[in-house]
C-alpha cells in the first residue's frame, strides 16, 4: 500500500489549495479514506472522511463549509479542496486509509502554510 500526497504550499489567509492523494496497492473503491492534519507542535486532528463510493462525507467542525473531500475511483485519487484558509489551518495534511475505523496506512504528508 502506498499513499502519496501532493498539493501543499504557502498561501495567504482567505486563499485556496487542492490537495491530492494518489493511492496504490489496494482495491481503492473498497475503502473509506480520511484526511488528518497535524499543526506545528500539536496533536493529530481528523479533518474529513469519505466512504468508498464517495457519496458519504464527514467534516470536522473546524473545517465544515470551507473544505471539500472527494475521490476519483477511476484514478485511485483522493482530494481535499481547501478554501477560505485561516492561519490555524497551517499543518501537515495526511491521507489515511480506513480499515474498520482504524487508520492502517498513512501517506508522508503535505505541508500547508497559511500566513500573511
């Protein structure tokens, strides 16, 4: 199993980014996926999840109405659209594979920095 995130970068408050996670090594459409982030000096925070078919999504209150999770099962790719970014969104964002409500595989992370 391999999960490879990309798309991070530096933006000013109010800006937008799209993160991607390219997956391989498992039957992609059979598994829910998550985005989890870790801000500098802080613990892990679950951000969003999506089921295998892509119809069922969930968000942390801190990102609801600003972030959008999606997946393309034809390309084995997970996305996270980040909009109206705030300084507190600064973190490393990880893509994780869900297995019975446990994160059994993680990507290496992609860094998002929001500052003026």
